[in-house]
C-alpha cells in the first residue's frame, strides 16, 4: 500500500468521524431551534408575565413575533438539510473506506 493511499484513507476516516459529529450537531441544533419556535411565545410575552425574569426581559429587544418565528423556521430547515447532507457524506465515506479495504484484500 502506497503512502499516498494511507494518507487518503486516514483523511477519509477523520472526515467520516467529523461528518457524523457535525450531522448530530446539526440535528440537535434543528431540534433546539424547533423547540425555540414553541417557546418564542414566552420571549415575546409582556415582561410582567415572567415574574422573576421581568428585569432581564425588560432589557431585551423583543422584536416582532412573526419575524422571530420566520427566522427560527428557516434555521430549522437549514440545519435539518445540513444534517441530511452530512449523513450522505458520512455514508459515502464509509462506503469508500469499505471499498478500499475490499480492493486491498482482492489484490
């Protein structure tokens, strides 16, 4: 096995691991953004509704509820699609590494 092939396989293993980690992070981000869409109602509530958090909430710029929901929905879609693409990348790298092992056994 040539040193170049070894380096390519090491890079593929590292990229496979990083793709899996990034996919998990993307799906977790999508789940947390989706949860935030549901909780954004509290964020836009009047400060006196939140009791102890009233001083903190009074300092925040509440913005528009529809703008917040639209931004969070776009984040959910973007993160979910990123996670899907990263899953495809991880599957491709796994198949490439298995194919390289099979090719080495045959030769």
